[in-house]
C-alpha cells in the first residue's frame, strides 16, 4: 500500500526548482455518467453496476490497480487518506466505492465519490501543468467511452453546484517560513483571494517556522477555462516563490544564527529521538525543509523529507511496519523509522 | 480554551471549514488566526455562498420535480446536491441566480464533453450479457447479442 506515495518521492533527489517551497501540486476533475443518477439518488444496486462498469472501462484504458474499498482494512483505508489519494467523504460512504490507481502512481480515480468519477493527479514540486496534461489526456480517452453529464450553458454537471463548469480544482501546497517570519503572509494571501484563489493555512501546527504550510487553489469552476486557471495558479505561485525568497534573504540578514540553530537542532532531534509524535515531526521537518531549500543542510534531500512527512503519519507508520500499533508504540517506531532514514545518507 | 497554535492566549475565534478533503476545526486567538491568514478568508467561499443561498425557499419548491430522478427543488435546497443529469435543466429557471452568485459567471468555457458518440454503458452491458450467454452455452442468444453489438460498430470476438 505504501508504494502509493511514489508521486511524492519519485524525484530521486532530482527536484524541480524551488521544490522546497512548492511542496506538491494537485489537479482533480469531477465527472458523472449521464445514464446513472448522481450520488443522492443512486440506489445501492445501481452504484454496484456503475462501479463494475467504470472499473472495466478504466481498466481497458490504463494499466493500474483497482482497490475495492470494502475489501481493504480500516488501516489501509486510513493510509490512502493520509497519502491524499482519497477524501474523508469517500471513507464515510456507505455505497460501494472503488479506487483506481495508475501503474505509475500519478493518476488516481475515486469511483462513486460525491461524483461518479473524481480523477486526480498529484506530483511533488511545481508540476501542475504536467499533471493537468496527464489528466486531460486520460479524460480524452475515457470521454470517448462514457457519456459525461454536460450542459451547454453550465458545462460538466456535477453533484454539487459549486463544481459546475469545468469541475476542475488545481492546487499547490506551499512552504512559506520566510513570509511567516517577515509577517507578509496576509499581504500575499490577500492578493491571491482577489484573483479568485482560496488560501488555507491549515496544515501547520503553529506559527513561525513550525508549520508554515499553505495551500492555494481555485475557488470557482464556472466561466474560467482550465488553462486560464492553470496559468493563474502558476503565475501566482511563482510570484509567491519570489517573495518567499526575498523574505529568506531578510531572515539571513536579521536572524541567521537563530534559524541555523533551529535547523540544526531540528535535524538533531529527528536523528536522535526515541519517541516522537506526528505533530512534532511535522514541525521539525518544516525547519529541515527550510534548511535543505536554503542549502544550509546539504546531506539531506527533499525526497527523504517528503517520505518522512508521509510515512510518519499514524496509519502509514503502522502499514510500514505491517503491525497494528498503539499510540505510544507508534511514536517509538516512528522515531526508529526516521532515524533509519536520516542516518543512511550521512553515514 | 487556549489557542491551538500558541497555547498561550485564550481562543476567541472558532474556525470550521468542511473541505472536500477534510473537516478542519481550529480554536485560535486573534493574533494566530491573523498569522494563518484566516481572518481574510472571511470572503465567502462558494460552498458557504451556496449554503446561504439555499435558505431562500419558496412555497412552489415542493412542486418542482425532476422527471428523471424525482428530486424536488425543495429537497435540492435541503441537501444542496443534484440527483441526476436532468435536475439542472429542471431547476435552471429557479437557480440561475444562485449559480451566478456562487461562480460570478453564467456560462461555461473550457473543455467540452463529446456528445452522442459514446455507447459505453450499452456496449458494456451487451458484452456482459454475451459473456454470460457463452458461459451457459446459449449460442443463439449469443448470436443475437453479437448482432446488436455490430449495430454499435463493435466487433466482438469473445
Ligand atoms: Zn494563539
Ligand atoms: Zn434529477
């Protein structure tokens, strides 16, 4: 199951520029098949028929793995969620649901989520255009097989009116410790809101360098072309990256020692801890990511940082060791895992 | 209750958002909410806008019913979801304004669905029937299904 995170760690150290600032990119489109009712009016037996139909059709188009969500353990389901391959709403569904993951791991399709198909692609770094291209080329092939619900005025018809039109959501996850330090987050994010992007600073635990993760995504799906949305997100991201880099210069002129101290203490704790919680890992990794991105920490690469970020999560760490673990035991094993990952590179 | 972020100041702002990916709940002090940029997201999100607009009900809502899935406009306003491909067409005159306010637009631009060519589900069904017919060695039935498949321009070697 854990090979599902290939999308985040497939860089083999060869990351796109600023991959420490742009952590990951994501695109999803929502589609429905005309012949079948939507979620709220879909009878369980029809949901089952639809599922088989979609599974067969997708299977004939792309090589990959089909996961019947009912057939896997609660732990595996939780892990798919932690790897961002499924949504919490998907887990709560009582109707039959399935997940199709392409062989190379970069396209995943939720079947019978709120929409019949939620096609998504994820990648590390700033790769939103590339993954969008993948999604659309897949959509072209599956669109020749399925009659998608479509309205000339309102575009693709989705279960929820907020997705009408393109059914397109593009997002990037940004790591912005510099902007948090210089107190410019609000200014930057306000600009994003004005051009129709939603901004959320929900990931981090705390302020300062600890969390510093922000997600931007398009708010609206009607009246905007996919390529325009992609361009807006791309431009906005590169603008934010520039400001973040300037803010980092400020950090180095004003608080270099403090930040270096934080970075080296963080990596030291990760390398030495015997018990560590998911939250603590996230906070320490933020400092480490900053250190790697600014070249202060040379012996760690972003693949390892990304891998630790995902595998450290509660269900993933249990799957990694293939054991059901109590919280305390998880904290111990998580520390083991992180030490093994961080020592390999530095021996 | 103390602020989730700084764990020092009392939490004065309760932030809850239902995202497609997760439900986020945060209790923050003013200064931490500010740092996260949460105070400026006060601009209503499409989902919040939808929830607010759906509260505008009308007596006729119960009578406006989709002919395919039988979802009424009243029910749509309760759940905020369409029941099928035809609901939109049925409710269009009544929710035009709602859609416009959510999206700041009234017209789709961008990718289109190719209509009319796909026989996906019917062909899939026929193929499944053919498989079953062959399993139970009902060759006449199988031949009839093959003929139907040919009408879709599908050759079936199975
Ligand atoms: Zn606070
Ligand atoms: Zn309907």
